[in-house]
C-alpha cells in the first residue's frame, strides 16, 4: 500500500513537472525593406527560446545576389555557403532570451525583389521542431529595376509554351518623304509569357515607336526591340514603328531583317519575320523614292490642257527676210534622202512617251553632282500637264529609274547648294510632297551618303 502510494506521488510529480515546461519560442528580426546595389545592412535577431535547451540551429536562406557575414553569434558556429547562412549551437545559451546579428550584403549586379527565409530548428522532447518566420522580401535597386525583375519572375511560370504556335508578318508602307511605316503582326495560339521582336534597321535610318501593345520599346545601334514580360492574350498582337532617314538617302525600298522570339521551357524559339512592301487600297500610293506618286492617269487635266493649247496656239511666225536671203537659204538646204525619213521633234514624240524637252536618264555629266527630286510616278506626264498640276515652270528632267518616272531639277556640285535649292523649292511650291536631294556619279544614281564620302563634303540637315 505504501509502495503504491509512493509510485503515485512520483507519477503525479512528473506530470506536474511536464505541465510546468513550455514550448513558446519567439523570434523577432529586422531585415531592411530595401537596399541599393553593393550596399550592406546589419540585421539583429532576438530569440526567446523559453525552456528549450541543447542542440539548435538558426538558418537564413537568401536569393542570389545577397550574401551574409556574421557579426555576433552568441556562441554558435557560423557558415555561409550557396545562399544559406547557419548558426549552430551544440548547447543553447542558458538565458531564455539572447540575440545574434549578421551583416547582409548585396552584389553590384543584384536587382529586384530578393527573398530572405529564416528558420529556427531545435530538439524538444526528443523530437525535431521547426519555427519558421514569414518570408521577408528586400527590394534591391531602383524602383524601375525592381518592377522589371518582379514582372519577369512572376512570368517565368508562363514560359513552357510547349503547344505554342506563332506566325510573324511584316508590312512596310511608304509614309512621307523617304519615310516608312512598318507594322508587324504576330498571329499566335497558346503563347504566353516572355516574347521579343528584334529588328535590324537599314543604315542611314532611325525609328520611332507608334504602337507597342504593352511591350517595352528600345533602340540602339541600328537595332530596335519590343520586349514583353507577358505578351497580351490576343490572337493577333501588333506593333508598328516609323523609319526616318538620318541622312538624305536615295529612297529605295529599305531592307529590314528581324525575328520574333519566345521561350519554350528553357529554350528560346526564334522565328524570322517575313518581309515585303505592300500598299493599302484606300491610301494614296507613294513612290519608293519618297516623293509623291503620279500614278493617276490625270486624263481630265490632260484633256483640258491640250484643248486649251489648241485654242491658244498662235499662227506660225512669218520670218521677215528678203527674197534673196530666202533663195540662198533654199539653195543651202539639202533635200531629204528618200531611203530614210528625217527625224523631227513631232515624229520622235510619236515614238516615245517622253516629252522632247526632257530625257530618260540624267545628262552625261561627269563626276559627282546633286539634283533635287520633286516627284515620281508610274506614268509619264506631258510637260503642259505637269506644269499645270504643280504650277512648276522651272526646267526639269525625267529619269526612268527602277520602273518609276522620277522628276528632278537643278545641277549642283556641292551638297549644301542642293540642300538650299531643296529648301527653296519646298517653300515656293506647296504642291510637291517633300522634295529631296539625289546624288549621281558619272550620271549614275548613288546614295547621298556615298557621294558625300567620295567628295569629302559635309552633310547639312
């Protein structure tokens, strides 16, 4: 009986002792909310271990770009490797409350939102216990860098695209004097996440963005980019930009090479963008050289002008020469040969659509020279029609260049002189849609840039 009572007392005492133990570990720490690149900050960790004793570990896990150094370990051993810092005690300090501290550092390349996870592990009643702190985020870098990195990271899960299909198409249209509107349509299905359009611009051009559809636009070293961290969900995504000449060019169709790329898992899929020049049916066509196109027949204007000329044609002038001079002139004029019809202005005009006062190619001037192109088109207008249409009575020449009739005027051996003439013509004749300077070498068209290099002349805007 006595023995049974004694055992009961022991059991009761053990239960009372067990109820007196408590597992109320409390931890507080103060990591920074934001940091700059290549900066450091000291973090203090306050631990209330309650009655926990023996072996324990405090581990901090940080994202790439962050590192940790020990400041105060409270008797623990410290290591940092592969983004993990560890404070390890073989026996925890006797005091219920104690603190440790460490220095957190950012690398120069670190940017964006960086995670910091903390865990205190210990043994309690022969069982391993873990006390996890909520994940803390440190914003590293500028606000723009942090936002960009955040969007990029949140979109990583959308980059598998194993069933994605994409077809990029490019449309190029003349849009002013030697200016071009470029539109790229991405027809897609099942494509999400990161995507990019990269276009290589022709030499002598720069570009301005017209439509980005949510992409980030950038331009550097003749390359433009449209970057989406999360491409829109539309089946067709469209961007457009305008090509502008940095220097005066010959106006030929620009050659653009580009690609559309996206991520399929960890692999980059790159698709060439088909190229070409197309014109919309409801728009006024433009010459590939940039001046206004004269594709319309202009039949009404031509008939009106020719009818007016017929009514206004004066009687032939009668020369007031003496009979003797007339006779001498008749004797001096050889008679035409029977086997060959003499070539006259009227007969030559009937064989060619080109007016007698203009030519099909530039005059055979030698060396490098410049002219001003004032118009171009698929049809050759007669001189009276052209003059009425544009109220232009200065001399001009007609070139048949790459399937276009191109109207040019002037002759300049110095580029600045041609530039000044272009400004004068632009100011005086408001019906021309943007005259521009053209260059020649021994009568053959070359680019203005090439002409300036040959002659070592300076370009003027």
